[in-house]
């Protein structure tokens, strides 16, 4: 007897013939992303940012199961939603390359994959654009999710370095899974622009919920 696979995010059975659950279809979507998702107190004001979801409910469960339970089945639907959001938020923008927030070799060995890289590779395939590792992480740092907001702002200084693959004057799409304080994306943007990249557009699967009406 064949038993259906169970979605680790919502606990429901995944219908036969489907590669992934549809529970993300009912997840809370972000509104007016490019204007609303950049906080006034972000460490370095991100110029371009979008995300299809808020980091809440089923999307939070999906991302946690992806990162810590190796449930890579969530990559395709999340990347699809991110690609759709890019078309809505940045119409007419032409990206020269897709890249991702890097992990250290030890972190990749421990987890066996970089979830941001998987999302970036899938998005690149959907957009028919090259995906390339333009950044490296120079050493281990405390996990961002274990730190307070102020600690996060200081945690990643001088950690990310550009690689020789960076092309001066290019427009790059930077992919990460979650945006909370914006520190990780900001430091990565700094590194890319220091290598001559002209414009960096950021896309995440989810962002933290607004803390106040003016976020």
C-alpha cells in the first residue's frame, strides 16, 4: 500500500502526483514590497528589496523545515513565488547574474546544502539567467537567529568578501531565505558594490512582520 507524503509545514497529506504541498498558497502575502519592506532603522538602507511572504505561520514552518530538517521539497514553490514577486516589484529590470548569501564550508558540511543557493539556482533557472557564487563568507559567526537586534547589527562586519566573478557595472540579483534586521543583505550588498557591481536587487522568501504602522 502506498501512503501519501506528509507536508512537514502544515501536517497535511501531499496529493499523489504533486511534488510539493500547496499550503503556501494561503500564506499571508506581502503588500507593496519595495516601499514597505525596507525599515527606517535598517543598518544600511537597502535600495531594492522584495519578498512574496511574511515570515509567519506556514511559511515560517516551511523555511524552518527546509533549513533544519533538509526538506528541500519546499525550494521549488518558494522560488516560484519569489520569481513572480520579482516581476511585480521590479518590472523591466534586467539582471546580469543571480547570486546568494554564502555560508562557510563548515556550515555547508554540517547542513549539507545552502538553502539560499538552492533558491537562487532555481530562480535563475526560471529567469534563464546565470547563477554564480559572487560572495564568500570568511569565517564562522554566531547564528543570527540567536542574537538580539543590536547584536545582529554588529555580528557580520567584514565577514563577506566578493569573488573574482564579480563584473564591474553589472546588475545583480541577491537571494536569501529570510530578512529580519537586514544586516546580512546589507553586508552582502556592501561587498558586491565594493567590487564594482553597479546595482544590487534583493529578494527573500519571507520578511519579518512589521512591528509598527511605519515599520
